[in-house]
């Protein structure tokens, strides 16, 4: 008895009725492996987008010492962001490769959310795999899990109150509970997507800006356009467009 492969479910269009987006990921280059074309679409619409890298990716090139890699990868990320219209890029400076989910990571991300006060927060896939047998990287899982929790922490004045203004606080921020949703790009459980047909080439150029990192991995014949096209076309078929970027959506309200 033969079994037919399951037909992928259609993807719903993302809600784009927002103005401010904060992207929080583990490493420089993470956003470029699937989300940069979507970012280019949104900046082209006049939306505000900021990037926050939890690490500087300093452990990412085997042949170079982390002290050499850190400024190199930071500059590549800044250059890459500009390709898709993003001028604000922050680096939190946590150690690459050994991030751990927990209160300290939630604390630093909650502070970023409170500063930027976004409508939506975007992070990377934090499921165990990418949909097959290949395991996800530990930093990606730690950061994505922490982002979802830190977004809720940011709205609670009694969580990390030292960041906030008040008689007993040394901070300068206010609680921020205005994040509607967290979006995880590249998730194997994606339910939504956005049309990137017109901005696909910008996404490719954004990934190509990470040339030192790609070369450091030994990917001599790596073709950024070819790599990104497979996923973008597959998502586009499910959305009803030529190209698309898929996301898993986590509502931040109650009872949804």
C-alpha cells in the first residue's frame, strides 16, 4: 500500500497593519538566510525596522580568531542591513555559540524591546529542526525562546523593574506591552507568509554582503540566489505568489 506525500497547507498573508518592527536574532547573517527580502518589502513601505544581534558571530569562522572575526562580521551585518533599508543595527555582545535560555537572556532582550517599543518582533526558527532531520543550532533555539518570553516580560512592570523609571529604580524606560505578535521566520511550522517577489533580489544582495563569513565556511561555489530561491518559491506556491517568506506567528494576546 503506497502513501502519498502530504500536500503543504496554504499560507495566510501576514498582517502588515503595523509601523515598527524589531528583529532579534542570535548572529549576523541569520536574518539574511530567509527574512531579508521581507524586510526590504517593509522598509519600502515606509515601515521602521531595527536589527538586534545577540552575539557578534565571533565563533563563526574556524580559521580566524574571534577577536578578528567580531569586527568583520559586525561590519558585514551593518552593510547587509543597509542593502534592505535598515540603518539601526545593535550588537548585544553576548558570547557566540554558548547562549543559554534563561532569565539573563530574557532580561537583556526585554530591555531592547522596552527601548524600541515595536508593534511586532521578528526572530528566527527556534524549533528543534528545520523540518527534516537536521537539528537547529543551539543559539537559535535559546534566542527564539527567550524572545517570546522577553516580549511578555517587557510589558510587566514587576519583571526586571530595575530597567524602569520610578522612585526605586535606576532605569530610564517604561513597560512596553504593545507587541502584537512574534514572528519566527524559517519555522517548519510556518502558517503565514509575505510576498517577496519584488524584493527577492534585494534579499539575495543582503546575503551576499556576508562574503567573509561565507568564504570562511569554505562554501566556494555557494550561490546565494540559488540557495534562497528554493525556499522562496516553495513558500510562494503556498501563498499564491511567485516568491514568499514564511513565518510562524505567535500572538501575544490572551486566549488566542
